[in-house]
């Protein structure tokens, strides 16, 4: 957005607001770029004594002189405020001019100062209320918001009082265009801006919620887990490059445990213990939510742990698996998918989906149990992970098919016997 180009200040008489004495109040109307605000002059005057064309009181009485003097003072001050803001390359709106004229220069925090403080607080709480990855997400939103204000408004910051619906709607458009965000990516940035606004409202920095009339719909995305055949093909594949074999095994570990990348990366020997059935289980608090996950250690997952127990990176770090960075992991996974002719976009998160659907549900594990293993707060989230695909339908319907087939065979045989008897 460019700096404001139009400005006007005018004195008006509100004839529709006559008092008992037949006098109307006088207002100073400030218009900036088409936006109008009015401020009371604290004077009343009979309509017959007002010159609408000049915006002044008629005559040379002491009352007229006092009114016209105040009108001139307010007009000069408004023009001075406007010119100074323009020269300083600051945001100029009719509301800002009004506040300056009234002597309220708004000492409350600015938008970016509130947002930056929020990000700083999150950083201080890493390991307690937030994870490192969450902090990085907030940093990304911080960069987007700073860039938006500087490039679109040509200023270093903006007053919280100038944060309105139009700002929010324009920011959404910026994120989807120049910001390079998808619909769901845009939503995440808007959620963080909303959180900063909520903090400002809680501190009474301003009273009106600019998000009151704003809404944005999340675009439904389908994350397809690996099928049983794809999982088997991946397990059977051996790569010439050892780096890809490690990535394949790490991904398979997520497929057989349901653990997210952040949780696998911090898995240590103390997270392995005996479960209620006397066999080895994984006990870990999820990085994202803090929820406790209790996961029976399946044979394929245990075999992977044994395979890498003497790996130099494991010995040096104390972690149970030699994980690279999340970025490298996802990049290498794409190589693995291409070499295995898997058309799906393999990511670390697909491992959790594969566990929920292909490994657990298709083998008779209930949705309630899957919820506990994945560490979800409610089963609705689990239902998003667990896809009722064709394999699951076929498995679930098979007993019904056998039952109906047996019944039909019985009726068919009985009908033949009856026909023969007759």
C-alpha cells in the first residue's frame, strides 16, 4: 500500500442534532484518502448563524470569533500532523490524525512490537510449553509480517489501532501471492497474527477485535498412507547407497511405531521399558503436545533399533537412531520414493498415517487403541490419520462375505434337494 495522497479538513454544523435551545453542534471533519472521522469542537451554534460555504460562524461577535479561532486552530493542527506523518514516512490514516490532534499519540505498543514479544516469549519457553520446531514456525510468521508491513505500507511498524479488517484481508491476499503460501499455509500465519491480537486485547492495548468479521476456510487435503503392498515393496528394497537404506529404515520405523520425526529424533534407551504384557514398549512424551505415548515395540521396529545400535552417530549422540535433519530426511525420502516407484509424496508424516491405517486398523487394532498409541487428545484427530481405504473395507467385509456365502450355499443346496425329492 502506498502512502496516503489525499487529505482535507472541514468544519461542519450538525443541524440534525439541535439541542433544546435550537443550536447544533460543530464538528471538524478530517478526510484521509477517502476515510472520514469527526471530532467535536465543543461549540454549539444556531443554524442561521452558520456559513456552510465557508465552514465558519457568521458575524463578528465574541462567540463567532471564539468559534472561528478554534476551527482555525484545529484545522492548522490537523494539516501539520498530516504533513509530519507523510514526511516521516509513517502510516497516515484519518484516525491517526484525529488522535494526534486530540493529544493522544497512542503510546500503546505497535503491531510488530507485540508480535515480536510473543515470539520472544515462545523462544524462552522452548522445552517447557513449546518445541524448537514450533518456535521456527513462529519465526517464519514473524518474517512474513515484517516484510508485509515494510513492503506494502512502506513503514517500519504500524499502530495497533490501525489494525482493521482491511489490513487482515489484505495480509491474507499478500500471503497467497507475494508470500508464496498455500491456503493452509496462509491459515497458519493468520492464526499466529490472531494470537498476537488476542494478547493485545487481553492487555487492553485496544478494545475492538479486528478479527471479529474475519474467517478463512481450511482446504481439505488428503494424505494417503502407504498400502500393504507398497510397504512390503519398500521393506524388500535394498539400495546401493547406504544413505538411502538408512532413510528407508528410519521411515519404516515410523510406519511401525506411529512416532513423528521430532519424537524419533529424541528417542533414547530410557524410553524403552517393559509393558503390561511383559514385552518391550516405547514410553515417550510427544514433543508437539506433551501427551504420553505407550507403544508396544513391534518386531520390525525392534529389528531396526538392533540394526543401528552400533552406528557411530548413535553411539556418539546417545539417541537410538541416526537421524539427519528434518529437511534432509524429507529430501532423501523423495529419492527413496522415486527408486521404489512410489507415486505418493513421501514425507515423515506419512509414516504416522501408514501406521494408523495399514499397520494398525487393517490388522484389527481398534480406533480407540490407535488414538492412545498416536498420543491424540481426541478420536476425531485419529480419524483424520486413519483412512478407511479399499484394503480396510475388503478386510472388514470378508467375514460378512464368508457368512453370506455359507448361507447362500445352504439355501442353494436345500433347494436342489427339495427339487430332487419332488
